[in-house]
C-alpha cells in the first residue's frame, strides 16, 4: 500500500536536532576539546563566560565547556552500553516468553517482578551490592532495562507469530529458532529501536542520578551527575556551573524522548496521533 | 486405488468444551487429483485446513501423508516428507514476510534441504518462471507487487520444493474477480504440467467447480456430502449442497 504523501514527523526532526546539539560536541571531545578537561588553573578560577571560555571556568579554573563535552561522552557511552546489555539479555528472554505454555508465562512473571522495582532504586541497590565502577554502573542501568525489553519483544513477537507468513514458514519446515531469528526479529526491529531510544532517555537520567549520588563513574572521569554534585554549592555565585550540566541532561532526555516518539510515528503509522 | 497421498480420518477439533468445530472428518486425496472442500463460513474449513497443513494438532483423529502421521512421533520421516506437502494461504498480504525479498521467500522450503546457494537460486528462478513472474522479481520486496502477483509468489514458494500436494485455503477469495481466474488457471496449468494434487478449500462453489475432480461439502463441522464433482453438483442430495448451488449467481445467457 502506498501512502499518498509521506506524513511529516516534526518530533523526529526536533529530537535529532537536539541530540545532535549535545552529542556532536561530546563525540568531538574524543579527539579535541578547547582545553584539556582536567587542566587546573587556579589563577583563572570561576571566570564568567567569554570567547576564550565559552561556559566559563569552575572553582579549579578548569574549562567548563571542555569538561561537559567529555562528561557527556562518558555518560552517553555508559548509557549506550547499558541499553545494549538490556537489549541483548531482554530481547531473547522476551522471545522465550512468547513461547506457549507455562514456560513463557513463568519468564514473564519474573519480568513483572523486575518491573515492580523503581529503576533508580534498582540501580542504586545493585551498585551498592557490586561496588562502584563503570562496569557496575552499566550492569545496574542495564538490569532495569531487561524487563522493559522483554515485554516489548514478547508483545511484538506475539503479534507477529499469528500472521500467515509464520504458518507458511512452518509449512516450509523451518524450526522454531529459525523462525524467531529470520521472521520475528526483523519484524519487531522497529519497535525495539523505538524502545531503545526511549530507554536511552531514562538511562541518561539514571546515569546522572547515580553519578550525582557518587554511585556512578569513579572520580577522575568527568560525568554530568558528578559535575552537578561537585558544583551545586555554587548555584548562587556561579549559577552556570550547575545550570549547564543540568541543561545537558535535560536536553539528552528531551531529545531521546522526541526521537523515540518520532521514530514510532514514522515506523508504525497505526500508532501516530490523529491529526 | 493404491494408497492415497493424503488420508485423514476421525478428525476432531474443539475450542473448549461444547465448542466442537469438526466432528470426525475423514477424507482422502489421490496423487494428481483435486479435492474441493466447500463450506460456508463457520463450517470448520479453516480449522480443517490448518490440521491438513500440519499446523494444528487435531483433538482426535489422524492425518497421514504418504503413510506418515503428520502429528506422529517419527520426526525424521516427517521432516523428509514435509517438503512434499505445501500450502497456499488466503491473504497474500499476510502470508509473505514484508521484510524479506521475494527470492528469499520463495526459497524458504529449500532451506535446510542441503542444497547450495546456486542450486537454490536455480530452483527459485524455475519456480518464478512457472508462475509467470519475471526473474528480477526475486530482488524485490512483497509490497512492490499487486495482490494477484503476491499470490503467484506464494504459489511459487509452494512449488519450489516440487511438492506432491498443495493445500490451498481460499487462495483466491482475497483477489479481484478478474485476477481470480488468472490464478485459478495457473493452478490448473501447473497441475497438468507437474502432476500436483490439490486440496482446494473455498466457500465459493463456482470456484471449486472450476477446479475440483472430487468435492466434499462441509457443513457445521461434518462432511455431509462427498463424491465426484459432476455427481455432487449435478444431483445434490444434501440441503446444504443445494443451498450452495442456489446461491450461485447465474450468468444471463447471451
């Protein structure tokens, strides 16, 4: 079926634009920053924004813009790894959960149990149990994404599995695993991508939260949450020190949510809001 | 008659207690013939089709294809016989995976048959040609095709493993009337060329009459009349058959 004119997806473009605004400088920080992010220069502490220091300097004279770029990259990589982990574990389990009979039901009840815990608390609890560190943080954030991916994968699989091309594949003599990999997974790819994007928003928030609480990235590495925590006392004399990392977190979350909504409208027209 | 190709007896299917949609249905199909199964909506056609295709275990009864129980314990024999038993579904929009290219869709019954890629491609080319689709159809996705063309793709998939029997569940009822005739004639031509047997399931007596050598009339989950197509349609004995015949539109003679 051909649509007469492709519908426009403003949130897709807005989300892409906002994320690009935040993530392009972050990616750039891997090869270049205006100043070395860790370079302490007490003589130039707490400078106001200028052409030299776009966002000013912090109490140690470090360039705020450079530190934010690196912090965003660090946070982004942790979130991406956590989502990848959540998907790699959750999607196969969700497909397993789509199996008929008590096995599938059991798998999904376990997922419900996981969803019953509030995400940030789950993450904090896991970090408390495992100790801090990048790996622990990735596992913590990834863990509460597992049940979400399971539910999405299972729901998608159930709706694909009753379609005739699955029956045709069975008549063609294909086994269960082949059908799941070759027919079900490609047909739920779109909704999984949307889920990953939306989950990225929550992950960014959680990463900032964990780092703020000192449960996230270990000290020498700049992260958005810890910059907020370190400089929050300066909110009255140097408000930009707190506003800037907060704004980056907010933009990341907003951008991911808009992108996710836009992708969903674009990839699944049946879910698009009626205009 | 020697052993029939497909032999079903005592098939029962029920959806919960008291909701029995098939009551002890039995039928046979010989090599090279078409058995038409005709019934109105709710007669149990689709349940019967799924059981004959090996997709839905019946609550009682057996289906044997070349003497092998489709729901029996001998998995190896079933796997070996399976490519010989193929199916065509009603909705050509639902029966082709929208994410796969036609070449891959058609080749699906050949997967796991120990054929190499070149041999598979060769068979796919042959099957597409048999249903009068251009060879470059293989590189396109199903959405690039019309309903009638898609049903040709589905038929090519059913043919590619050189089946002995194709079970067609309402294969033309989703198509335009003008396209229906093309697809039906294609199936007849393939039958003549390849010696296929068909189980042709439909609610449309006109279509079944065009296709079937023998006809079974399914009514409320029971086969109420069966026999030679000419005999069943020429002197119907059961009221259900007469009802179906009367429902046929008669073309004004000119």
